[in-house]
């Protein structure tokens, strides 16, 4: 064992030796344990010292970290202050530069002001000299002004005299204008033949002739010849009979090539009579499809060359009223547009829920003892320009009653009556005048058989045609009664004549357009229309009187 070698194993019977070995081993273990306890104690002391050092170092570390954070914050604050100081320095430098610029500018301005002051001083001296000169001239001007006042008074007197003379000339113009219209006749009849439309057969030669007037081809045509063959005579005699020629004479005849402007030029002076206080009524009469609505309202598409009498008449009235405003006249215009369908009055200007409610419109006196007629529940629209008139015509065209007949797929089955109430006033002279312009598009004048349409609505179409023919017949009777100066004029036999009675009598001027078709198939209806127009053309109504106050 002492040599580091393990003792040999004792025999089992050597218990004492084994005990000695165990005691020796126990001693060595105790020594080893003591040594280890000492080492452990030393290590624990070292650990305790290390922990104390670590704790002290941790405390010192925390102190240093706090100090470091404080130093860093101070450094950042110092940097921020330095940055702010630099910005402040830059700002101060900029302000200094600006102030220096302002100083230079002020110095420059000061120099300019000094120069301006010297200039103003020189101007002041000049003004003072001129003022002295003006004061000297003023005294002489006052005398001249007094002289001018005297001249102005003379000019004002002359102007008043000329205004009086101009007014007298205007009154004389109205008198002569009315006299000219009376010489032409208070009932005039124009005949207009529409052109052949695309798709229609070409009329045979000689069907319609327009003989020249006494002055030759340069005179406007006033005569028309219509040729009609009689097949029954040809059949009875066995040989073709020559066509029968019917000659008619009117105040003016417009062949198919006549334009809308040419037609209106002929009636423009008559329309102007309404501004002078004379009621004016213009009819378009003829069979369905003869061009009545085209004559009165114009063609589709808004082509100015195709405008009808209604828009042209209102444009002319607006223009003349504007010219007369320079003479002290002021005019106002109120329009209404109604249709008479089966002796029922309908408002063509109705909008919204009032559309088609014709039963609510009745013809009534404007007041007790008044001769003026009005249509109840109808719109009376003030107008002052062409755009407003175009809108009313468009609305009326949409509302007008139309139906399919054998003559025309969109035949007007009602009389349309456009009325313009005109009121004029001359305030300085206390003069007033008022009249109405009535433009009437009559329903188709064809007889029962040609216009009758087959189908479920035959009975209704028959009633329409009877009402139309009855009202047209009443119109002829009224004109004849007026011409014959009969004591009773049957105005109330028809809603049409009742509404227009103030535009048909002796105080009115009347013109009828008889529109005819150029087609051979319509010769019978054209002949009837021409015969009716000839009877009207032979009528003479008394002298018209202006409605003035």
C-alpha cells in the first residue's frame, strides 16, 4: 500500500488483518474528507467574495450606465441646441440679407421719391399756372354755357316738334297702311298648290294651269284652271269627251314651286295690321294632305326655309315692335293654342295631368258686358322671343288629335287655332291699342266617302267627318251673313266660329288660304275646295276699325 500498490487480498480467515485494513482505509477517507471540506470552505469563501465583487460591480455598472445615459442626453441636447443655434444663425443671416436688400431698396426708393418730389413740384408749379389760365377761361366759358343753354332749349323745342311730327307720320302710316289693306279687301283668298311629293304619280299635262296676269308673266299669278275629264260622258256617247275646264280667280295664286318666304312676304303687311289695333284672322282650308299644316306651322327638321306662317308672323311682329319701341310704343304678346275636335275645345298647350282634358275647356265671355272671349282652363302664355314660340309649337304638335284616314296616314282631325293677343301702349301720349292675330289650321275638308277609313273605328271617323264638315259649313254661312249684313250671324252654330267671332266681323281683316293637291286622284276634292274659296272671295265685309283707346 505504501508503494501505491494495492495490498494483496487477505484470506477470509484473517479478520484482524482485514479490520486493520479497513481502519487504515477509514483514516485515509477521513483525511481526504477533511481536505475536501477545507477546499470546499475555501471555494465558498472565494464564491462569497466573487458574489460581493459582482454585486459591487453591478451597482457600479448601473451607476455608470445612468451617468452614461445622462451624458448622452446632455450630448443630444447640446447637439439639438447647436442645431437650433445654427438654424437661428442661418435665419438671422437671411433676415440680415433681407434687411440689407430692403435698406438698399428703401434707399433707391428714397432717391426715386426725391426725384418724384422734384417732378411734382415742377408739375405743381405748372398746374398753378394752368389754374390761373383756366380761371381766366372759366369766366369766358360761363358766358358760352349760358349761350349753349339757350341753344339747348331751342333744340329741345325742335326735338319735341319733330317727335310730334314723327307721331303724326306714324299715325298717317297706320291710316294709309289700313287703307291699302282695305283696297286689297278685308276678305282675301289665296290659293296654294302643293308640289308633288316623292312616290306620288306625276299629274297629266294640263291638269292645272296658271294663266299669266294682265301684265304678262312678270305679274304674280291670280288665276288657276283645273281640267277634269268626265268618264260617264265618254261612256254614254261612245267617244272620249274632252275634259271640262274650270277657271278660278283669286287675290293671289301660289304654284307648286312657291316657297314659304314668298307666301309670307305676301301677307306680312296684313300681319302687321294686328300691331296697329286691327283684328287679323288667317285660315288654311283644304282637304287632308293638301299642305295646310305645312303652310301654317312649317316642315319638320327645323329648316329655316321651311318655317310656316306662325313662326314667321311672330318673328315679324317682334321685329316691328322693337322698331316701334324707339317711337315710345311698348307691346306685350300673350299666346294660346287650342284645337276643336268633335265640337270639343282642347288646350294644345296643356302639360302634365291636364293633357287631353278637353271637356274642361269652354268658350266664355271675359266678363259681364265684355265682348272679349276667353277659353276657360286654357293656358295663356306670354311670349317675347322666337325660342318661346318654337317650344309652344312643338308642344301643340305633340298634343294635336290625329288619326289614320284613306287620304293621309296622319291626317289632322281637328281645327287648330293659334291666337296671339297683342297689347300696345304709348305712355307719354296715353295711347293704347289691342288686337288679336288668329292663325287657323282647319281640319280636312274632304267629303264622307273619300276620307272614310274601314275598321273598328269607322263609326268614330264618321262622327269626326260630320263634325268637321258641319263647322266648315257654318264658317261659310257666317262669312256669307257678314257679307250680306244680315241681322243674325250664326256664330254659335259652331265652336270654331263662336271662338273666332271677334276676328270675323266688320272690325277684322280676314285671309283664307285654300290649299289643293296637284294629283289627279284628288281633282274632285280640289274642285270642291276651289268652289268654296270662290264663294268666300266674292264676299265683301265693311271697313275695319282699329281697337284704340
